[in-house]
C-alpha cells in the first residue's frame, strides 16, 4: 500500500493513498462536523459543513470529497473555517422549526448539536418556515418534512444499501422536499419499511412512530442483542426505559447487518409487551384454564411426567424443543430428555 | 440438513453473509431471500450493483427473479431434473473442474453415468424451462471463477428435499465451487435459532455437536459427563411423535416455544395426536393454538427478558442479552427447564446461562473455544475448537469435513401428491416479509401492516373461476378446507395457488400434505393439490 504524509492542524499524519481529508482527520481523532456524509454511502459533498482550509487552494473545499495528497497542509478549526460552518448552520436554522423541546430527536440530533457547538443564534437570517403536512400514513415511520435539511442520506441508503430507490428529491428551490418519489406518502410507495432511512437521518425528519413520546435518548438504556425473527441473526439495540422495551435502534457494531434491519427486527419488537402475553402459570380444570402458582404447576408437570415414565417407560414421553429459544435452553431440554427422563425423543419444529 | 452432511460432512452454510456483496455469481434456487431473509436479500442486491451475475430458479415471480440476469421459471417440484440437466450440459461442454473432482471428491463416475439420463431436451419438457436458458445458466455458473448457491425452504420442504440438497452439492463439487471465499453451498435457515437447536442436539439421533446417539463412543462420553446410563434407541422425529400419540404409544409431551398445530403440515392430524395424549405441557409466551390443547401452560420469557446465545445461519454464535425482567409472573425458559428437571430427580444446578455454555463448550467440539467473554458484541463462527481459535469464515478449505466430497446419484421423483381433476390447483406455501411464522402477529405495528392472508392466484385461473381480486373464497384439499381472501397476480404460474403459514384465521396447514422426506422428516409443505371455489 502507498502511504501519504500530510499536516493537519500542525500535526504530521500518515494515511493510505486514496484517503479523503475527512477520513484522514477522523482516523486521527480530529473532529469534523458533517450532515450529508456517511462512511457507508457514496459522498455527496452537498452540505459543505465539513469544509477545511488547505494551503494553496483558494476556496474552502469540503473535506469529504477532497483526496489527501502528499505534503498537503490542512487547517480544520481556524476562524475562517468556523465562520463558514457557522454561516451554513445559520442558513439551515433560518427555515427550521425550532421544536427541539418536543422533538423526538432531541439529544441525538446532529443539527442541534452543531448549532450549539457553533453558537448559532437563529437570528442572523430571517427565513420563511415551511408548513408542510406530516406523513403518518403508515404504522412505522413518521416523516416531518419541515425538519428535513435535504442532506439526501435517506435517498442514498435506500438506493445503495436497501436496493429499493423509493426516495428522491421533489420540487425545486425553497420548495424542495425529500421523501418517497413524486412526493406520495410512504404508505403508497414501494417502501418495505426496513427503516434504514430513519437510521441515517441526522435530524428529526424521520423518526420511529412507535417511540414517539416514550423516552428521550438520555433516559434510555441501550442493550445490544440478537434479532429473534429469522436466521440472518441481525443485532440491534433494545431501547429500555423504566423496565420496558420502548423500541429498537441500530447498532453500527452489529457484525452481520451493521445499522440495517428489516421491518420485523426494527418495528416488530412491540410483541414483547403484547397484551396477549401469558403472564402466569395456567392449569386446565374442567376444560378451563385457571391461574396457578409456579409450585403447583411445576409439581403437577413433574408428577404427570414421572407417572408416565413409571407406568409406560421413558420412551412414552417426548419433548419438542424450540428453534426460537436459546442454545442454552435447547441444550438443557435435550439433557432433560436424555439424562433425566431417559429418552432420545427430542426434536424441534420446522426442520429448515 | 442431512443432504449436505452426507456429501460434505457438515450440514451448515459453507460461507458467510458478508461475503455476499462481493460475490461474482449468485445462483438462488427456491429462496425468496428478500422476504424470508431480508438483510441477506439486500446484500444480494448490493452484489448486483457491483456487477455480480444473478441466476434465479423459482416458480414465483419474486423480487430477485425480476432483478436476475436469468430467471428459470421451473414448475414446482422439478428442481432435481433442472439441476441434473444443467450438470448434463456442463459435462457435455467440458466445463467441469477436473482437478477438483480428481483431488477432492469420490464416486464421480457413478454420478456421471446417472447424469446421462438427463439430456436438456427431456429436462426442458419436465421443468418447463427452455433449453437455451439451461445452457446459459450452466455457462454462467460453471465458467465463473467463484460462484455461490443459496437455497431455503423451497428446496428442503419437499418429500425429496434431501435429494434436492445433495443435487446442489453435486453441482458445486462438479465445478469446484466450494471451500473458497465467495464460493459454496448455502442453506439459508429459516428460524432464528434453528441452526443452534440442531447444534445443541435437540434432535432424536444426535447429542450436541452431531455426535450420534448410536455411536458407543459418543454415548460413553455423555454417560460419563452426566453420570448416568443413556438410552441407546433412536428417538422419535416430530411426525413419528404424532403418529405414536395417535397409536397411544406416546403418553405425554412437553412442548416449548413451538406451535405445531399451526405450523406443521396436516394440522387436523396434529390436533388429533395432541388430544390423544394423557398429558401435555406447553411452555410459551403466547396462547398458541397448541397451548390451548395443554393441561398445563408454563409462561416462558421473550428474548428481551433473558440471557443466552443464538446461532445464525452462517454459524455465528451471538449473545442474547437480557434487557428487562420477565413480564408478570413469567420466567426465563432455562430456569423453568431446570425446575422441571430438578423435580424429576435431575441435578440442574446452573446458576446462569453462562454456566450452561461452559458445559456446552466442554461437550461440543464445534463450540469448544466459546465463552461469553469471547463472544462479546461480535460473536464467533463455529467451528471454534479451542480458546485461541478465531472462528471459521468458510468451511471445507482444502479438505471436506468428511475427508473427500461424496458425489451422490440422484434420480427424479415426482412430488407425493400432484394436482388432479378433483383438486386441479397446485398449492404452495411460504413466508412473507412482514411476518415470521406466527410470533410477529403479536406485534400491533406489523399486524396492522399485513393483517390477513392473501392467497395468490394467476389471472387465468381467477377468470376461469369467476374470482375477483380481493374476493373471499373457499380452498379445499383432501385433508381440510378454509376460507381466505385472494390476490390475483402473475407472480404465480397458471395452475398454482400460493399461501403463507402466518394466519390462524386461514390455517394453511389444514390443507397441506403430511407426507415427509424419508431422511430429514421435513414435511412436503410446498406441493399439494387443492380446489378453489366461490363462497355461497
Ligand atoms: S430536528 Fe433537531 S434541530 Fe430540529 S427540532 Fe428536532 S431536535 Fe431540534
Ligand atoms: S424504509 Fe427502507 S425501503 Fe422504505 S424508504 Fe426507508 S430505506 Fe427505503
Ligand atoms: S429526511 Fe433526513 S436523511 Fe432524508 S434528506 Fe431529510 S434530513 Fe436528510
Ligand atoms: S432484522 Fe430482519 S433480516 Fe435481520 S434477523 Fe431480524 S428478521 Fe432477519
């Protein structure tokens, strides 16, 4: 591999050839704000928040689409750069509804975070605010076009990762919107509700409908786990508040799937708290199920299984284990069959 | 997965999911990956965007079929003649990998002789696939530097499912497409931990790690570990269990987390079998159709309420981490099993699932080096024989698990039940994107999105029967009948009806055939004869 040495903020750094200035900074823990950049997607270079100053270049180039070259001298946080970024943010905020107090994204919003960092006041430009209707036509995704900053990440993720190309830019100028092509509601598009667009949206324009009002990012504990809905084995974070699972968010560390999930994994987890859950042991008496204590239920199970074994032998008992339960549980079930009851009558459903 | 175990020595997916986007050729047969394994489906589409070639063999016009370079729309149940025909073409053109065959396989000559019985013209008549398309498929697959095969239920849910799988293994060996990165035979397993349940020996013929219960050495190993003599007799498979229950030879059953009344073929037979038992205990999180028949129901916990591991289709063992306490008075399933075992005289004194994994690792060679600490947030792909072993990305590098790859002679068998005059339509069943068997019906959001069965029927048949899109109809087979809404679409061939397994309001399995594959005992969900008629 060919290596390149350049100077960033007075530090000499060495990176592989083909690295962008943005990547070179991030490899070396130098923070650069971005809104439209995503390491998994093709670079757009459109938000220009990642501008830096490079000796010998007249304008401030966006670092995400500028290749690092030998001997380059880069300045990432001088006054000129910071002023340029601040102006971009002021422009974005000028026509942005400042609903942070009630916005589901608050605490996890890139725009709010950068506005704070760059001391954006919102009073520099007097912009016209948009008054577009929300799209809540489907059970999964809530789209607020007024909060959209037109970064285009959702468009790219849908096309490049999901292979769907549901989303696009519509209209022009001040009226530009990003959403399902031809500006139809999500429910009328070809969307498969994988939610990858929600996962990459840097602001509150796309959020999980089910999580609305259920908890703020800083109140939520995230627990990485493995999806129970198919053999792909995606990982994600369960979002837990007050002992309840309020939803699912992507975990970029997930080894199989990264941030991407399907509709089941991302939006099907409310089944955990379904009112249909069985929450206590039940014993059938005269054809009706009657609640029982654990001791009562377990004693009955043990005495019936014990009696079947005593009267008819161990092979008169069979166990169906479960392809949905854990390895540990399946191991224990077959051990129960073989080493306790004394039979190999153990199997599990759907031998696929 | 007996098919792959016979030919290669291991029944698991040979390669890894994250190799898919970098594949050169994908041959997808009987696998609606974009719906049944959505993330795998998206990775296939990413490979296409990078210039990979895709060949799809499927009777239904699925999304991948529409995106494919070549779509072989075969008649349902004709996978074996199709693949044998393709191999006939490969041999006729000298596209086979002679070095690979000589060094790494055995029984090639017998296999080759059998393939001569499948000339493309004859195969075309059986499968409905034009000869030119078969030649093109053979060329794309056999002349690629690296090619991968993917299949799922479509291939295994036939009475001759094992043969289907071995036919695909033959194809891979014939062209040397196995044992390398981006090159292999990949069963996409349906349920989240079906791989793990098999690995753990929740099967009537093997202990954990596929150690045979009929092998004296294996039995002695487990007898020593567990300190008691073990039964030498093979156990019942699921269909055997239900037959034995009807015959009153089986008296009691303990069913955990499964709903055979809804998901197994010939639901009326299953219901009758369970009702014939003296005692049935069901452990589940929802009141399933099976649980309703129980004498005792033990409330288990969902995956969010317990710690443990799942093993995915690419053999990756991953952590399931407890996020909340079990709901109400329910309990983690591992605790319930221990409580039952201890009341029956066992000594299940595990203080945590981690302690169980220690025993798993000690007794299961593929899991030998696995500990929770090592699994971390990335998991490990088995085999992981030792504490230092990094896990295995793809199998059979340089050598098959069984030594040499075994070519099998596979003949064509007709499906057990074909449409006839009385039941003229061919019913086939599968999964749709929004649901995962039956559990997801309990997600309010998902159920609102896909609330009911929509049986798919071709416009030709709909017209002949005078049925409109969205109309409710009666569907009957030799075994039972149900009512369902229909969707008129050319996704299915004329003469076909396609339904899912997700809806208890339209329980597809009252219709399906309980004939099963003689080796894996997988039911023939995919094919049976039905008739459709207008209501009242
Ligand atoms: S999207 Fe961000 S900046 Fe806009 S209202 Fe929500 S939190 Fe505030
Ligand atoms: S949910 Fe998925 S398919 Fe739908 S628009 Fe977003 S990225 Fe595209
Ligand atoms: S919806 Fe979100 S991701 Fe899409 S363009 Fe707007 S701000 Fe960017
Ligand atoms: S998120 Fe979807 S693709 Fe991933 S494991 Fe869950 S069900 Fe399968």
